C-alpha cells in the first residue's frame, strides 16, 4: 500500500479573513499538531464580560481547519461535517487563549481532530472535537 501525499506548510493558504479579525497567531503547524493562540480583547467578550463562546469556537475551528487542510491528500479538499465543543471555564478579557489540535483518526475518507483550549494559567477552557470529510471538488 502506498502512502498518499499530503500538503506541506508551504501549501497553506493565508488564514481566513474572519480568523484574521481575531488576530490568531500560529506557533506550530505540522501534520501531527497545530498550535495557535489569540489575545482575548473586549470586542470578543459576551454580556458577562468574558470570552464569547463563538470566539472560542473560532480559535478551535481555525486550529482544526488548519490541521485538516495540511492532512488532506493533495488532490482533494475537506469539509467539516461535525463539530462539538465543551466549555469548561471562562476566559477573561486580557488573557491569552491557546488551541492545540491533534489528530485522533486519519482514515481514507474522514479525519477526526481534538482541540484543547488552554488559558494562560494552564487551565483548560474548552475541548472541541471535529470530524472532517475528505472530498473532491466538482464545478
């Protein structure tokens, strides 16, 4: 059985414009692990004055989407078919939130990823699991 060729870091397109609004920074991007982070600003807060869940999920989705892209075979793309987030702790404005995404399963047609979101104090703020489907684009 031959191993399929996956993308390299050089193949990675720029981060989405939506993720750029949150000023997400990448610390590591490999097929095995993606680590990125963002500084929580007032504009990202919810009514309670802590990080909005949608912003947390955007960080998690950016990490997972990057991992999915780099793990997709060169000749095809992928799409998210399931995403689930457990919110564990609040994140205060001014804190840095990090996302570490690892592969749980890489199959012929699906990819399962887990993202652990950690506050600056080392405590877990959330955990996201995503399933991606490998697919070919048709015009």
